[in-house]
C-alpha cells in the first residue's frame, strides 16, 4: 500500500497537491473508488467513511458508526474477490490521535494520502511516508505568476514578477490572491507592489505584539487579504463581500452550505453591515436578496478569497484557514461575538426539521463544530445557550453516532452547569438529553440512575408541577421499563 502524509504550514498548497494527485489518478483510470474526506475531526472522518459506505455498499445511512466500520472492512484485501483499486484522501488532519482505529487498511491495491500541518511520530511508520511541503522556490513562484498573468493577457517584466514573488515570501496562497487582484484590476505589478508594501507597513503599526498574527506568512496573507477584500467590495453588488466573508470566517473552512449563507439571518447581517464603496463605512440599504448574496460570493471567488462551487450546494463555499484567520483578526471582540451569534442563527435557519438529507446534516454539524472552536463563549452570551448547541447533539444521535451524542451532551451539561448554575433550565435540559442518549446506547440502567438524580434537581429547582419536571418523570418511567423494572415503570 502506498501511504503518504503531506505536511507543511498553512498556505503552501497541500490540499491543491492532493487534489491534483487524486484528479490525475481518477482521470487516468488508476483507481476504481476515490474517497475525499475532511479530516478536521474524528467525527468528520467517521462521517466521511460512513457516506462512502452508503454510496459504495448501500450501508444504512441512519447508523453512521456501523456504516463507517463496514466501509473500512470492505477496504481490507480479500481472497477470491475481484480486486478493487482505491484511493482515500484525508484532507487537513487536525489531530493525529483522531485517526486511531480509522487508518485505511494495508492493501496492495489501496492508496492513502493525508494532508496536515502536524509532524507527529504517529503519522509515520506502518509503511507511511512523510512528505514535507514547503514554500515555492523563487523560480516556481515566478513561473506561477508569469503563467497566470500570461493566460489573462497581462504580461509583466521579469524583474517585477521576481520582486513581487519575493515580497510575498513565495507563499502560494498569497501569490494566488495577488495574481487574482492583478488580473481583475489590470493593475501593473509595480503598482501592486507599492500598495502591498504600504499595507504591510500599516499592519506592522496596527498589530500589537500580542496579535494573533505572529508569523510573517500570516501577516503577508493579512496584507493581500486586505487589498483583495477592498477590491471585492467594489464589485457589484457593492459592499457585500466583506460582511459575507465575515460570516464565512467563523464557519467550517472545508465547506459551508449555500443555504446557510443565503438564510434570512445571513441576509440580515449582510444588509446591516453592507459597506459603502468598499471604504469600511456602513449605510442603510434595502434588504439584500439571496441572489445578491450569491453574487457577493462570486465576487469573493473572483478575487481568490474563497472557493465557490454552486454545483455542490452542501459544501458550496470553502475558505482557507489563513484567510479566515486574517478576516477574524479585523473584528473587534464585540463584532466577533455578534457575528458568531448570527452565524449560529444562520445554521439554525438552514437546519431542516426532519434530516432526510444526511449529507446536509453532516455538513451542518461540521460547521457548528467549527463555530464552537472559534467562538464558544459567544454562544452562551444570550440569557440561554444558543439552541444550535442542542440541535447538533440531537443530530448526532439521530445519525446513529450515539457515542458522539453522549460525549457532546456530557460536555454541554458540564458547560451549562458551570456557566449558568446547576438549577438553570438549560443545564437540566442538557442532563436530560445526556440521560436519553445513554439509554439509546443500551445503558438503560445508567439512564434510570441519571434521571432519578435529575428528577430530584428538577423538583428542587422548578417545583413538582413544572412541565419539565413532569416530562422527566415520564422519561424515567419509560427507561425503568426498558431496564426491566416493569413494576417501577407502572408505578411511576
């Protein structure tokens, strides 16, 4: 089995290399089954394997963990069966520990490709080869800029091309943004270099030493981002690009559903924070339509600030993590928290009452995970925790990821208890859901014990006749029956 791990800092093009490798393997007929999985979390990888199990094997989509196990088992080489050539790409691995038990099996006809910023020893061994991906060499950066500009009939002197490549530190992501800007504005390379140098000086003055942009690469991306976002805001419909990417910067870099960014909360945000002539000042305007929101996404795509694929609506928008980081660093703490709540509202608005589309539900859960990672405190700013925190746990359980649902509600119960107090209705509600999914996992006795304790707290905090107290009594009776205590259930 050929198993390679591409490792390197952000913005060097690991995902692009993996995509080119996968596309070449598929187009050449070198593989029969190609699976691309976002590896940002263990849950995301389990979801990806499960989806492959559904599509390849016809596995049960309601039991995610079982479907994932079935697909990994199917990848195992077997005698007496027609050999299958497969390639599994695990993109953007955040934590090597998440891969424990989820590495594709060794197979003479299977290949695994992982992209990650990590270099842990756990990524090597067992036939795996670590490949370090660095910045472009100077000649590679110059060749890239020359080719892109020439393709758009925008030739530039070689000395200016080389100078711009050096200014950008040979970072592929920054080079892509600069090239898109030059093509879109038809600006001379020397003029862009002057703009970029001026922006770098301003950033050096504005960013404190404690800024979350500690390295030169991140500052370089921040400078190219600031120039590109100003240009995107000037494109029609003017002033929408900046507020749109502010929401996208808080969500999952690996894919945001179109329905989230065109939901009413998102449209309200873009309308309220629409900039005037790209200067950063806001003004009142008519309500932005969903069509306008899509045009704003196209403007961002045109300036290489996002990837936008309308043909894959569940993952229509992808944003590089460095661009997300540069965007978030321009927000004040108050803006960050308010926009995070808007992003949570947008996710809730896009979430269907009945999850018939497992792909959409999976992507929505990934976006909640990303939002919690960047703005968890904001989701508790309201008088009550945001409802999306409960919704994602329910979705996990309904998708068959009962263990993940238990873990989620256990953490939520602990967080609400510490933040809101043990007697708060939402702290009690989180414990109720934790007990329910313990029971659904087969631990009826554990569910009964948890609900007995919870009932006492409900009576003490809310009184014996409160609807939540009565519902807890009902749940306790049901799980007593499931645990084999028919008499206790009947008495309750």
